[in-house]
C-alpha cells in the first residue's frame, strides 16, 4: 500500500495511575453489593471510583451484580445534574496508584523502546535489491491492477518490523530533470519475509491510474506503475524502514481490531501472518484478531484464499468481516462500505475496547474515518460517553493507530 505518511510519532502515557467514575444503576441486593461502600443516590445510581488498571475487572464485577454502567467519566469531572463525582483521598489515590502498570502498558513500552530499525538505508544511498516475484492479486472481474511484490534483501542489512514501511525510488527523472522522489509503501510481510528466511520484503501495490482534470488524458502513477510491471530480476532502489505508529503490540493476549480498505490490507497481512501462520517460538498469539476489509467486488478481495484459510484454521482467534460495496447493501439500501460494517458491530467493538490491551488499527482511504466515528458515537452516546474524548484517550495510550491517505 502506498503510504504518504508512514513515519509515526511514539506516544507513551502513564495511564495506570488515573481514576474513572462509573455511574451504575440496577445493582441487585446481594452480599457483595450490600458490603459496598460506594455512595448511592436517591435516583438509584451508584458511583464507583475505579483505577484505570482495574476498569475491565470492575466492569465484570458490576455485571455479576446485575448492574448497568450508564456513564464513565474521569475522576473530578462534573457529573450529571450538576453534581460533582465522588472523590477519593490523596492517601487512597497514592496507595492505589502504586501497583505495577498493566501488562499491556508495559509491553507497549517495550515494543516502542526496543531496537526498532529506522532509516537503515537513506535516499542518498539506497539498498539496491532485486525483484523476486510479482504476482497479481485481483481476480477476473475485479477492478484495477494490484500486485504482490517480493524483493530480495540478502545483499544488505535491511530489517524491519510488522507495521513499518519502506521507500521505493523509481528510476528516471521528473519533468524538471531531477531524480524521482521516493514513495512510501506499507510492508505486507512479517519481519521474517514470505520465505521465513529473513531475506525478503513484500509490498501490496495498486497501480494508480486517473484522468487528468484539465486534459482528460489517462495518467499513471510513476512509482506504482514501475512496481506493478516489474519482472523477476529487475533492480529496485529501497530506503528505510520507517514508521512506529502501526507496530503490532508484543502482548500475545491482545485484542487487535483491524479496519482496511484496498491495499490498506498490507500491514494487516503482516500482522496475521505473524499471529497465525509463522508460529515462531518468540511469539505465540493467543488473543483475538478481527479484520474488517472493504473492497468494491469479491474479485478484489486481496489475499482472499490465504485470509479465509486462516479463519478456518483459527476460528476462535480470528474473525473476518468483508464489506463489498458494489455487491452488498447496507441497512438503508445503499452500498455496503466498511463504515457500515463498523456501525453494525459497533456495540461489540465498544465492549472489546474496554479491555486495556485492545488495539484498533485503521489503514486505507481517509474517507472511512468519519463513518467509523459516526458508528462508534451512536453506541457510546447511549453509555453517556463522548466518543471523540474516548478516542483521544485511546490515542494517548497508543491503542488507536491510524494510517490513511
């Protein structure tokens, strides 16, 4: 996938020492609820102060007691009807904030502070690799040209991680007589490469073709056309790798929600191969991966056979949901886009996001972001939660990853 903004910024947040207030209704009378010290108002609402690293456990406890969470607010913000939410003493806050940080935070920091390869090869001195293979991904009846390309890296020391990108410098010069500038593409293979020998890197590239707005002439993208028509043995100038925003968490128990359109599938192919296909000793994924994939036609389902094989082999850990815009209809009778699938599953996605080790990744067309936000807002508003505030918190915790164009 062509990626014009692959270089990400690492954000680490000390989240374990913050507190949130749950407003709960409907608690049954049980020995457990009778012993609670949380204040209960005449309205029947119970307000429970929860440290961040116990949010998920407290939700389960509330459910066991028959309660329903109607709102979640950071400690100290105004509550409903103008009342201020209950506070805890400084001593209690200090005491409860002392336990070690959640596993997800610790592992996220590890993933961000370990040896992440960046810019091993720069534009002035790129690595010259060779095309190993160039395979079509669009089936008969599909639209456009999309290719899976694999390049040999055995002659250098280029290494990378899942979620990173590499730069490709197309040969030749532009209209001003200067060498073409590099284009960034998301890597579609794991760190070990498609051959699992640490000697290759793969890309998923769509040939850019459009009509010139003034002349109406057909124009083809310089770099994408160069790549899509490469032959095995052809030289390729490669730079990078770059990017830290889309890295896969080290946590083998994580929940990973992926939303892709078209060649935005590239980093998620790398994720899924790492999770399920390779089965290396240093990484045994045992969590949940859920891929939402938007495409125009069934023939445009990139890596279809491989994806569905993984789904069949790992039904408890991998979910696959397509949105085929030209063949399916949404609830309103319009085209089925990825944001429609998100809206259909927003409640379940929201529940999964409550897990402190849940991560969401979005890659592909920028236009899908607004629809995703709209679908999530419809669910969170019922809980008294502002989706955009919650999303900001996810970003601060480095659990909401976006790479769109």
